[in-house]
């Protein structure tokens, strides 16, 4: 769901996220076959790598929210250009893509920890679609300038 640019749904927890994922599969009529499986595993590799990067950056909290918003923004930037089958084959993501995740994560941290209304609970802010929409509206252009777009 992070790659489907729904970090606000992911932020609501596992059960809500799973229900939304199943609904998405049914809505799009997606069949679970070999390519789908490999791409899903590759997205897991991307997620796990992002998790390690966020741990290294040592933000003082909200790790799950930073991960999902970072991956969602990466998806927004790369759209259909990321080669998940290559990630599957290599069982890793490129160094360049890892650096892009670090850059996006810094923007993510600043965004989610500065909600528009001072004192707003960050985890509650992350559950709102407005949080995602504002992140895209306010940060996309700046992030796009600072990352190197790659298709690996």
C-alpha cells in the first residue's frame, strides 16, 4: 500500500492496511502469479532496505510513518519506472536508490513532525489523507530537484 501511495492507510495499522490491500487486488482484478509475486517480494526488499536506512538515520520516533511516507513519495516520483524484476534478480536495491531514500526520508521527517496545527499528534496526522496530499503538494518539487532519478 505504500507503493500505491496510500501512506495514510498504512499508518492506520495492519488490519486496516490489509483490508485495503485485499480490496485493491479485487478492484483491479489482480491475479497472484509469478510476476506479481516477484514484484511483491521486490517491494518487500525495498521496504526492508528503507527500514534499515531509517534506523541508521536515527530519527527520534515515528519510524513506521517515515518509512511508508518515504516509499510513497519514491513511488510518486518513479511511478512505473522502477524495475522490480531487477530488484528481484539482484535481491537488493542500487546504492543510488538507497541514497534517494535517505534524501526523501529527511523531507518526510520534517513534514510529518510539523503538522499544520501546532500540537497535533503526529501519528494521528499521518493517518489523514491531507497529510499525504500536503506532502506531495509542498515537497515533491524540492525533493525531485535533490534526488537523482534512476530506473534501477
